[in-house]
């Protein structure tokens, strides 16, 4: 039988090990691991460092996984995104805070306008973009498409967990293939990493994010001609296409959108100062608020 260990001592030892493995903010991550195992809040762990942890072996298993550079979100099984917690699986991209730039930009653009009635999310993954928008636009319904059956299953699970299953539908598919109807808003966070760059990414990304969600082809831009060419056929008058892009890609993607007939194209920066979102209006039927 393994004896218990004091909380404070376990946090210190675990944080040192994570730091040696190259984990930034190791002490905070160690607290999150301990909170996950014990069910105690972060505040409780910090307030009672002398309290024993009865199952240090279970904690050690998770420390070893994180020291092996498995992302903490995948160890915990969820990621906080926008205003909610989303379950993630090996079939889904781990949502990043950068992607919240799309949500912010949509809300700014639609402020003072009639809310979108239906939303299409291409490459939906965990469903975090679509479901976050449905939370903000209470009268809207949405359809999420993904090439991965596993991602579709995960997104449907998140919709049910958030009480949105009656307003969100998820299907397996390849971009616009087989779709009918029109949408007020089309959103996408497509794969945009250059194929040759993937091997140089952090281990948390290259070993644990699904390749389908990363590989954007030789120049990282493979999905964008499809999105910009096809979206106008599925957008209502005044509709909007919103795409996440990688660093240095906004100019080329904007040019593709203009070449496909979008009358107004603008970008929005993430918190790191990178042009992260490209916003494209089909025509001026709606007077969107354009802010970078």
C-alpha cells in the first residue's frame, strides 16, 4: 500500500518534473492535474497544502503523461473555449484561444444587425465554433461538417452536453459536397499548416492533434480556394464567410475571396497581433460593422 503524500509536497515535486520536461507554467499545470485526480478546487489545494493526497500513484501516472508532452487538455479530456467547456478526443483538434478571434469578429460584425438564422461550420472538429455562436445567437440553428466520423461524434456529444442538440446538427462530409440550401453565416477553421512544417511543430501538436486538422498542403492554403469559390453558392444575400488563417496567410486568402466576388473583405487580429480571421461579405445587403 502506498502512503499518502502532502498536497504541497506533491505539487512541488510534480512541478519540478514538468519544468525539467520543458513545460511552461509547470506549477499551475501540476495543480490542475491534482485537482482533476482529487476533485478538489485549485483554491482548496492552495489553502490546505498540508492535506494528504491518498492516491499519489494516480497523480504520478498523469505527471508522466504530461512530462511526455501529451497536452494537459487531452489528459483532462476537455478544453475551455469561449464561455464553455468542450470535450475533446483524439479525433478533434485541441481548440486554441486564437480561434476565439472568429467568434469576437462575428459578434462585432453582427452588432445592430438582424441575427443570423442558420450557420454552417466546415471542419467542425469539437464543434466549439458553431456551438459558441449558437450560444450567442439564440434564434439560430447550425450544421457542422467534418471529414472525421469521430469528430462528428464528439461535436454531437458537446451539443448535447451544452443543451444545444435541438439546434445543432453534425454530419460527416467533405466541405460542401452534398449540401443544399443557403446560410447566413459560413465559418471554418480549416487545416492551414504547411506539410513540411508539421514535423517542426511542438510535440503537443504534431503528436496529438489529428493530421486531418493540421495539414493544409504544400503552402498551407489548399482549403481556401474551395472555401472562397464554393461559399457564395451557399450564402444568402448579405451573408458572410469567416475563415481562420495562419500567420502570413491573410493577404493571399483575402485575394482569393475578392477574386470569388466577395464585395467586402476584412481581417481581424488575435491577441498576439497576427491576422487570424478573414471576414468576407457576399454583398452589401447587411451593413456589417467592420473592425480589425
